[in-house]
């Protein structure tokens, strides 16, 4: 079942289009930065963006910070909102449920498929932006010294191995953050037969969370907001790496995934499927 | 069948709802403080004052609601008191420490190693070594660390009454609390609450409340995680990464700049408060009042003072009546400011006293103005 869902996901053109668009935005930014050599001043613009001119190896981090607030959530909303509602809209859901497969297994396979999409999305952005960054901005002064490492946010040099490890940690963390939206999308997808409505529901959750974040009045609920911890991965590029915020972020995201997927299960396994 | 389905739906939804509630409860529950072996407020105060050599590493968060206006060139300093600041500290001793101000776009670090101070700024990719010292500087993130903030406040008010507070859990440790209530009737500070690790005396949380709303602290600084062992030596040594620049600058010399102003010697008394022997090397600057009810007199040129008065008036400042020149006052929950302009010289008065005290001081200064 999981294998079937993964193959189906990989065969969809919209999935490849989402990945292509995600990789396109950082590429456009890299081309503009490389041709104009005008990086945002220190402290302004996206994280790491002011430093990429001196070392292209920092560009994957800058690229992830670029796609994180809007583009990544939109693609996850589109794919996860389509998970069940897409089958219902196409009239294939009831035929799917005729097979001797439990509804929980079907839903779990959908979640695995969305998880694979988010992981591959973050991974593709990271790999393409590394290649684009190194082509556009070079390896930086560390390469001349035989190191090839980059300056951490704290100044200490990160070796290529440390950089690879921390980038891998970032990819995993952001994939988990996006999987939260994926689980919410699957929940909405079981509540409606319209994939568009489910995707818009996910975006409504993102916008609401982002709007509540800066409010003092929302202090009591801030730590539970899914977007609150999205930038915690930046702490992985400090030296020594700071794990407090990442740990809290993982706990909150896992909680959201558990509750959203649980609610999707509670609704879908007892739903009268007519389409 | 339909009824059975609804029952099942109800059971499963209830199960998920209960799970969600349990997760939220686990995230919000306040664990009991546990036994602190609290030594009593006086002994705790003595331990806090003696805790400067206690090594620790930790992460702190400071939130301020002082409502300061944006001041040109001083945005970084005022932001510390008007927003939330994340700070990481590595403290091996009074002359071996590192404090990082963590931002979403980078990091600004201060290293103190054997008497030499260095600043690392990721944004500008520069390590700056500071040569010399200065007796007066702008506030920075490290000043808001609970240990530094608590010790500075408590040493400024050695005679004000203290009382014990209930223990609470801070950074996973049982912390003993003490409240300092300023005796000065004119101070804007209602009380300062400090919770410290009882055995070591290391302050873990500080709350400062203003008299305007004593139930709602205007500044809260808390260590969210702490380790009371000495940090490794390598994190205390600043390094210049490949591609970054290393520079050396002299500590800001305010003495020369102030001498250019040719300020009058600050009066021995202002608004009924004696001048303290602070910053004797800085001409024209006077610190008045003891404890938490004090203020500072800073001389300004006539032009800068005039611009500041205009700016403060435009920002909603209240005019202050003076016999010579003009003055305007701005008050926030904790800090009061009065700027006086007139002739070739002006003055900035700022402190944790009520605006009326500063208005009186401005009136006395205007009476002495040439």
C-alpha cells in the first residue's frame, strides 16, 4: 500500500512541478545576487543571505530560509490536501476502499507519501541550492586554506563534515515541520471532497499561527503554534550547536502530527464514503 | 449502522481530544519547585552577591516592555528593553566569559578573556578587539543576563528592605526567591523579584515591576536552561574564521567628546538628591540619588538638545515649565526622561524616578543656566 502511494506520488506531474518551483526561487535569487553582488546588509533580509556572497556553501541555508515561510507550506498544502479529497473528487475513493485494505492503513500510506514528498522537497532545495551556490559564489576563502569549511554564526569554523551533519539535521527538522502541515492537510482532506478547500485550510492554519506569533496576548499559546519553531534550525549553525529550541520544536511538531493524524483517523475510519 | 458509526466516531474523537489535551497539559504544567533548602532572604542575598565567580553555561530570554521610543543610532540598545532577546552565556569567571546575543539572522558575541574584550558580529563577518576600557558604555545583551542584572540591581540598593518569595522552578531547578522593595517614595520601581539557585546563589530569574502596574513586570529575564559546570576553554577563545576580518579599536573615549562640550560641573545636589562619586573622569556627568530611585545628568550641546526637545514633543512628550529655555518630559513604566534646551547648552536627565523629580531637577538646572 505504502509502495503504491509512493509510486503514485512520484508519477504526479504537479508534484514534480512543486519541486521544480521550490528549486527555482533560490536559483533566481542566486543569479540576481551573483550578477549584482548586492547582498542585503547585515541583520537585514533572510538568514545567511548577507553572507552568501563570500561563500556559496552557505547558500543552502539561505535558500531554506527563503522557501520556508511561504513556498514550502503552499506545496505541502497542495499535495496533502489532495491526499484523500483528491480521490473523492475523482470518484476513486470508494473503489479504493473496496480493496481489502483497512482505512487506517490507507491513511497511514497517505501520511508516508506526504512525508516522502516533504523530505524530498527539502532535500532537493538543499542539493540544488548547494550546487547553484557554489557555482555562483564559489567555495569561499576556506577552500584556499584547504579546509573548505564555513564560518558558523558564532565565528568558529565548521569543517565540511560538520557542515554536512548540520545541514542533514536541518533537512530532517524542516521535513518534520512540513510534515505537521501535511498531517493537518490530510485531516482537512478527510473532512471535505474538495482538494482546494483542504489546501486552503492548511494555509489558513499557517497564516493564523504566523499572525498570533508576535502578539503578546497570545503568549500562553505561542509555544504550541506550529510556525513558532520553524526557524529553530538556525541554532544548529551556531558553535557549539544549540539544541534547546530544536528539541522543543521537534516535540511540538510531533504533537501536532499525532493529534492531526489521530483526528483524521477518527473521522475517516467512520466516514460514510459516497464518492 | 449509522447510529453505530456515530458512536464510534464519538469514541475516537474523544480519544483524540483527550490525547491532545494531555499533550497540551504536559507542555504547560508547572512542576512543583521542590525543596530548595532556602537559607532565608538575608543569607540568599549574600549568596547572590557572592555568586560572580560561580561558573555556568546557559541560555536566557529577556523580555522588556519599557515602551522606549526609537532613538536614532541607539536602536540596538533600546531594542533590549522593548522586545525579546535570546542570550547564551558561557561564564568561567569574572574575567573569562562569553555572551552571545542570538538573532534569527546571526549572532553578536562579546568575549572577555584575561582582561581583553573582543566582539564578533556574524553579519559584518568581523572580530573586533577592544583596546582599553571605558567607564560608561551603552547597554548590551549581556547586561540582561539574570546573574548580572540581579547582582547589579541588588548592589545598587543595599539598604532597601527584602522579603522572601515562594520557591519556583526555573531552568529545571528549584529556585529560592527574594523580593526587594525600594523604600524611596519617588522611584518608578515597585519591586524587583529575584529567584536564585539556593546552594550556589546564581540568579536564574529576575522580574522588575513598575509602580504604574505592579502586577505586571516590565522586564523579565530568565535562564531557560543552565549548567553549573565551567564551560570548556575553547568556547571562550574568539577565532577569526576564513574570510572574516579582524580589527582593533580603542574603547569609546567619551571623556574627550564631553570636554569639547565644555560642560558646567554638575551641581552637588539636584531635586534634593546628592551627587554620587560615579564617573569622575567624565566631565559634566552626574549621578544623583541612591538605591533604585536615581537619575543621571548628561550634558548636551544646545543644538542636539533643541532637536531632542522637538523630537520628544512630536512623539507626545509633556512640556516641562522651566525659567530659562524649554524642556519636555517623556515617561515610560520604568524610565523617566526630561530634556532641557536653552542657549549653548542643554541637558538630558534620565532615571528610575517619577517625572516630577526630573522636572524639579530641570527647573533647578535652568535657574543655574548662564
